[in-house]
C-alpha cells in the first residue's frame, strides 16, 4: 500500500498513466467509452473534493 507522501510525490505520474489508459480504452472500446462518459462529472467531483480537502483554507 502506498503512503500519502508517496502518492503526493508521484501524483503527476499517476495522472499521466491514467490519461494514457483512458485514451487507450476510449480508442479501443468506443462502446464501453460511451457508457463511461456518464460518470466523468462524478469522478471529477470526487477528485476535486480530495484535492481541496488538503488545502488549509482557514490556516
């Protein structure tokens, strides 16, 4: 299991790998990609929530 520090240190590489995988899935399995299209906003909201909860707004 990766620690929080390891995830934060390698965050850009995880995002880049995810983009490559998503592009491959979208190009190879277009029928599956159209079904996943409905979940993009929900997944982005979860990712943004996780990012913004780490920002100390009051501190």
